[in-house]
C-alpha cells in the first residue's frame, strides 16, 4: 500500500509550527458538525490539542498530496498520522492507520510520542 500524505494548514490560527518536529504522532478527527466544512478534519497534538486542519482547498493542498475529499471515506471517526516535515506554516503528515489505540492509551496518561526518533 502506498503511503498517503496530507498537509496540515491553519496552524497560524493556533500555535504556529515552531514546536512541530518530524516523527511526532498526531490525531486526525472528523468534524462533521463543522459549520464551515462538513468534511473538515481537525488535527490534534497530544498535550496541546488542536493545531490545525487537513488541507481541503486547491489553494492549500500541495501538489501531489491528498485533500480531505480524497481521504475522508478511507477511515472511521479518527486516524493517526506522523509528521514527516514542516515547510513554512504547513506540516506534511503521513497517515498511520492502526496507531489509534496507542494514541488513546497515551492520551489518558498525557504522554508525548515521537515515531522514528529517539527522545
């Protein structure tokens, strides 16, 4: 299966991207009740909360990456992802199906995870 990559936008409306690092585990959650976009997918980082949204506009989706419309029906209510790199105010994330259980267990302990890097 080919990796699926998406872009996180809107970070400047939250905390920016200075604290984001490759390897950080993030949580993508569908927001069907969002009044601006019924296919909105909010992005959260453990211990911080919301950090942005998955890009869904031709103006915000980098060429070669998937938009919300392309991934929305590929998972249930939520999925995890791993930050691969950051460019300006946009983080590129690889979807990581199967890590939701790790996220949910760690969320209760308020732990911070990085995938593929030593802490």
